[in-house]
C-alpha cells in the first residue's frame, strides 16, 4: 500500500510543479519536464513490476500508444496542443496506462470548457486542469 502512495505522491509532485509553472509563466522547462517524466515513469514502472508485472507491462504498452498519439497530434495540429502538454500526458500514460490518462484528459477538457465559459476567456493553461483531473481520478 505504501508503494502506491509513493507513486501517487511522485506523480502529484510532477504535475504540481509543472502546473505551477504553467500558471505562473506559461513556460515549462524541457530538462525538468523530460527528466522528471523519466524519473516518475521509471519509479512507477518498478513499483508496478514488483506488484503486478503482467498488468504493469500492459499499462506501459498502452501508454506508449497514447504517448506517440499525443506527440503526433501536437505535430500535425501545429501545436494546438503543445509539445510540453503532450510530453506530460505521454509520461503519465506510461506510468498510469492509457485508460486512466484518457479519462483524465477528457475530464480536464471539461474543466477547461467550464472555466472558459465562466471567465469568458478563450485560452487557459492546461496543466492545472490536468492536475485537478488527476486528483479526481486517482484519489
């Protein structure tokens, strides 16, 4: 049980750090984005392999598909979804699996739509809403 708590806290810290920078400056740093993503993915992969190896390998395989899909979406939409957002979603997909991350993306999009209607803005930083959807889905 404590391994799952460690995994959730690592992901929460990773998302929280980047959500803070997304709100503050709408700028994310590539070295912390990739380095942190690799660290979180590696640790969650090791924890998952210790607890349920077959299940974790399936999760990681489905996460690879989501990772590649979001990078392609970023490329072919001329970064309507930024590369940084796609990288974070991809690393989360590797750590959590495709189903949880797709659910989180759908919920975060609903949160953003609601926020834009309430504030009458056309744009919003994405990562705080992804963080909120992570909290809703995982806790």
